[in-house]
C-alpha cells in the first residue's frame, strides 16, 4: 500500500503528521537533533472495564490489562497484569521528539486474551503541553469506553551541549527505579554518516558495495548500501540513547553488502566527545583493518539530557468521578458515557450530521514524474578487457518517500528514451528528497551509471520543471525529466479539458495519467446488525476503488463503531469510477456495504460529499457517516486555447504554454538551464543562510550548496568551502565543509554556529573561499572563487538565504 510505504519510511519528522516548519535548514534534517526527549512513566490505571466475564456476561469478571504507547514510529508495550481492573505498571520509557507542537503520545489499553485482545480505552496527549510544563503528573480519562483512567508522569528533557551537568544527571538516574530493563539515559548521540574514501576492493579488483553497521552497547543500526563504489556517499543519520558516555564506545563496521567481507572498522570512545567543543566531532577518521588511504567522514553530536531544575510538576489530579468523560491534558475529550451512575439510561445525544476530520485532511498533493530520456551514459559492457567500448543496458530507479519505481531496461543504448510516467501522493513535509539512480543491467551484478537528488520543496515551489539533470559520481551522462506538482482545484469545467489532453498521451509503461485525487474520511457507522450469535460485532471497514483497497482498524464490539480514519486514491476518470465500502465482523461476516459512484460527488458543491449514507445488505437503519472529497489535478500541460473574442486573439486558437522561471529554485545548477550572471569574472555561486538566533544568542551560517563552479581539471573539481570571520588574528572562527568529489554543483547543507553577541556579529566580515581539494604536488588550480561580505549589510535578526556570486582568482 502506498500509505503504508510512506508511513514506514519517513522517520524524522517527515514520517509524522506534523505541520510544515518554516525556515528549517537541510542540515538539521540530515544530522537531526531532536527538540527534546520525553521520559514517560506509565504508573497505574483504575476502574478499567471488565472484559473477562463469566456465565455469558451475567457476572462481571476481571481484565488482564496492558498498555501500548506510540510516539511516531516509536512503539512500546508494557507487561500485562493478571485479573486486575486497577493495575500497577510502574514502567518507564524514553521517546525522541522531533517537532512540537505536532507530535502526540498515543496510549491504548488492552485486555490480554488467548485469541484476540479486547480494547479497554485510549488517550492522546499533545507533547507540546509537556514541553511547556516540563513535568506533567496527572490522571487521564480513557476514551471510547464506559470507564477507566490512567496515571502518567511525563518529563521533558532538554538537550545540553555541555558535559558540565553529566555527573549530576547520571547520579539522579541511578535513583530512578522502574520495571523496564533499560536504565534511564543520560544523553543522546546523533550520528551523521557522510561518506568514505578509497575503501578496499573486492576480489578480482571489483568495486565493493559498502554499507555500515553502527553499534553502541546492544543496539546496532545499519546504513543503506551504496552499490559498486569504493568511495560511497551514504548521508544517513542515526540516533542512540546513551546511559553513561564515560563508559561507552561507538563501534563502526564498514562491510560489503553481503555482510561477510569487512572493509574496515573504527572504535571511538565517547569520552573523546566529552572533551570537544559543544560535544561535537565533525571530521575524517582513518579506518582500521582497511587500506592505507581508507577513511570515513562522520559527524557525532552528543547532547546531555537535562530535566530543568525549575520544573514544577503538576500535582496528580484526583481520579475523575465520572469515568469515561471529561477532558484530560491537551484538550483530549473522552466520549460521554451513555449510562449514568448505577446503569440508569441517559438520553442519547443527537447524532452529528457531518464529519469532523483533522484540519490537515485532504492536504496531500500529487507529484508526477515523466522520465523522458538520457544522453551520454557510460559504456559498461566493454570487450577485450576494455580495449573495445561497448554499450550499456540502462534502467532507472526512482525513490521517493519509501516508494521505489523502476523503469524498463533499454538494450545496448547510451542515449535511451524511456517515456515513462509515475505518480505518487505525498504529504508536504520538510526535507523530502527524490533520488534517481541509473544502472546497467547485467547477468550477475548491475553496474552503476550515476545518480542525482532533487528537493521536493523546490518542485512544489516551481510547480512545473522540464530540464536536464547531470549525473553525479560518473564521468558523463544526463537525464531529461518533466516534473510537475499538480495543483488541486475544484473547477469542474477544467476536468473535461484535462481528460481530453490525457486521452492524447501514451507512455511506454502503459500508465494512464490521473485526472483527480479522491480523499475519503470514514468517521463512524450506526445501527449495524448483530452477529449471528447475537453478540455485538467487531467492525472493520474496507474501502475499495478499482484495484486499490485499504482497511480501517477493527473497533471493539459495537453496533455503532467509530474509526476516524482517512484514505486517498488516484482517479483516472471520476465519471466512470465507483467507490465501494464493505463492513464486516473481523473481516468475516458481512455487515453491510455502500456503493458510491464518483459522479455523485461531481454534482456536490465544491466536489465534497459529507453526510450519512444508507448501507445495503444490512438493517433499514444501518448507515455510515463519511466524507468524500474530489480534487481535480490541473496539469499545466493540458494546454488551453483562448476562447474566440478574447482580447488579443487573432482567431488562430493560440496555445497558452506554461511558463517556468527557475531563478527562485533551490535546485543545483544543471546542464538544462544555465544560470547567468552580470559579472563576467564570476566563478559560480554559493548559497548561504546567515542569521542570528536571539533565543540562543549566537550567529549561524549555513553553507547550502554551490552551482556552476569553474572546472579545475578534465574531471571537474573536488570542491569544499572554507571561511573565516574577520577580524580574527588567531583564526578561531575558521571553518570548512566536507569535500564533494567530482562535483561542480555540490550540496553541503552544513551549519556553523558562533557564540557572538548581535553587536559583535554585525562588526564581522565574512571571507569565504570555494577551493578545489588537491594534493601537495598537484598542478591543478586550488582556489575556485571568493566572496567577501560585511555582515552589517544583512538583517541578521530575520536571517537571509541567498545565492552569492563568487569572484574568480585574478590572473
């Protein structure tokens, strides 16, 4: 499923449903430091519902409760307590929080059963409340059940960039007791795995396919695999919890993709980090048990976890007298209990007439990728030991948000034409990238033909891009793409024009372009039939459109289940397609179905249908409440013709061609659109963000990328950026980025911070150089270009992101 693939792959804030974050730098995503850590103490619960009944429910029994806690992709399960409606857990968990507001703690309680566990209630807590209060110690009402409360203590741990309080933190942690196996953490470690250089070759002098295993104590994490290279670029990030950095080491193993052949190793005691500035190491490391020139570039950032001394915990509230109702922290409102004290009936509240989805419902967009062709690819199929150049059998892999598309293979062609189309529904989250990799299809192992990456944000900003992209990490080759972030409109007359255009297009992979996207929000059902045994059903809903189907969660026994779940579908022609919803007991006994032709949505105001609908094959009163929203995908390629009589129309039906101006893009310079400059002596451009953080009292400079750099040899250049803030007699502000191999359009995304006051920052002058990394005896030119910039010319409080011209070295 597309939704499952996206949800499982976006692991930084990207994976979560969070609001867009303004001015978030790429470097913060690639070497992600979270906003904080929340320590969760699952203490106890009271007045849980009895699920293990006897004599067919006439006598209430007990439950065997356990809890499941979720924050994003982090999931924890407590132990279960036998036969107890007031369980004591006393367990502790730690979760990383990337964005607040936007992330929630979701807790669900279940009754442990031999067959299927019964639901005992849920609660959600906005972690922004914990961040503001520092400590929240309170009872929370369980929702969707008649009774039940759970007692939580939530602590917000700030991240300190100094080890001054480390001993105090470790001593405090030793006094904490819980039933979980893991002791409290004193710090977190962010590892940014950048690249390696000159790794050993495999047998037969073949390039390896390196991957990295990073281990701390009993936790091991693996990088992606870079195929067919001894100088891989991973750009992977990992986060570890650290109990005592004074006693722990980080173990790094570089291996071939079969995990058997070792390419090198490295052990770094974390005590080395404790002695560094801001607990950070950002450098090359010599690999052990490897080649003499084998190195690996890693950035390590340690942060001590500190519970603020001024944190005043909220006193535990008394147990709510009316269980199952009321409001807990974060405005989490539980459902009203339809039964009053003693089981007396209360008047049933009126059913809502419309759905209440989250504000971000139907906010996803559609990216269309047209893979057109490639040129000047490398010939990999050589003969006579490489003396006679052959061809390649190229294909393309496209990765976006955990989804991988693969083109067909074109035999023996260095200038292949694919003409293939791909579409994917995406949530607009910061930091998302689209990766393109080309390979030569071989019988044994496919050869690497190049790669490049694009930032989704740039495509969203431009809406439409038609250009060539130069392949990285190879000597030659470029790819022609047409990329479109499709505007979503509710203009019904536009649908006919788009359908007419799509009918004239054909693609090699037989894809028919979508004309619309359908968003479906399934809220609840009412008056469903009982099971054949006379018991209330456990209801799940399956939502189907053509060959794509999704399933909701299965609700606890009820004839009026509530799901509150959203789904989306790509639609080729809404006039001819039909949405089907099937309700069943645990995906078995049918409980009713709904057939909704999408043409009925087309006649609704704003293309939104939101109401109760009667179910077929059920009781007369059986209904389902859902919202179906259609958004037409308004491609710019569906060329419009001016209507006769329009001003300026000469009667020829002139086509309106979509315009595209690349000047505002955060794309690297490509062969498809040269970026001009008024300065004839320019040596390219560098993109910088310069600003002052009033909250942190520091100046920051982010080096994003360079473009259109001047070549220093036939292989281009190996550029890096170095700079100093003048005046600086002792060169204490001198900084440099990593080196990018054979790349005239390198991306760095590295941030540098300086502990200056605002006044001192405005007195500084940035002296920046882009240089070519050369050996001591090399005749290649070292300096590519320079930039001198007075910081008092910049609005440092607001921060400025801009491309700057580099001045070439004078002859």
